[in-house]
């Protein structure tokens, strides 16, 4: 299911009851074998965006689905290697970009998505609050995507996940080398009310990670700038609504 999917295949979407994700460090051959290319790529990236930081991130190197439980193991690598792999179209590298995403659903049935700011790796793209897991998401040898998602929601939108009702389980979207683990958070406010709060938060950020907020009320609000995993999730959601 996971190893053979290509980026031009239709994404796979399925529910899972829970995630069992471990930190099992090992070398990533891609980062070593293409080191010179990666370093040159990242140097150019830093010239265009001096604030970009080469921190440590986590990529999945083993995964399986068993009885409603998604099992996986992560390795640690540098952001430069991840960014190059991402920008080069995810060439086969023995890894998956497996991350959590928070789908905030308003009281009136709309999702709120962020538009990425200029200067970010995905400038102009539209998707749910999310981020590549990093070492701060490791606790007791486990990788906690629930913690990662809640952190990203608060950092990007200023909204506290504690005020939402989280749906049980996750919706997994597999799109080639990308695996999005999506958690739906139900809000008690309308989409317009939430957007006002988020825009107020962004106005206080320097620089803001998001350039704006897109309200998605149905299939007619689909946008080519939405990441493909987002479009696949939304199409599946509206089809089942």
C-alpha cells in the first residue's frame, strides 16, 4: 500500500483508529549520497530567505497498517536534506513524509485553511495547519503527532485546540511519498468568526507564517493551490457528507 504508490497515482484515503509511531533512528542514505547537491541547494535557499533554519526533522522509514492501527517508525535528518527531497519532487529515497494536519471544522460546516506566506518552502500553497514532525515531538521513544498537530494549530492560527472537540481516530491520506494523518477538530464558532480571530493573530506576527485564511464550504471552493492531499481529503469529506 505504501511502498509502491507513485505521485501520479490517485491518493489513498482511509480511516485509522490510532497511531503507533516510534522513533527508530538510522542513517538516511539519500542525505549522505547527495550531500554536495543538498548543500548547494540549501545555500541558495538561504540566500533567498536568510531566516530559514537547518534544524532536525523526522521522516518515516517503516510503516504498516494492522487492524485499524497505523504503525510507523521515524528516522532523524537535517531540514536541508528534507527540503531538497521535497523540492526535487520526492524521488525514491526509502522514506515517507508522514505528518499530522489539523482540519478545523466550523460550527456552520466549513473548513479553514491557511495560505502560506512568501519566504516559506511552500509559498502560496493552501492547506491545513501542519508541519514536518521534529525532535520536540518525541516522548518516551514515541512520536506524538497529536501533540504536533495541536502545536501547529496554535502557532499558525492562534486558536487553542483545547476549545475544540477532536474527532476520534485519524483520516490517513497516502499520496506517493507523502502520508498526511488528518485530525478533525470541531469548533463552536462559525467560519467567519474563526477567520476574524485568526487574522487578528496573524496581524501580530512578524513575519506571519500565513498570508491569509481560506474558508472552504464545499466542492465549489476547491483551488489548484491546495495541496493534493487536501483536495483529496475535502472531496472525500463532501462526498460522504
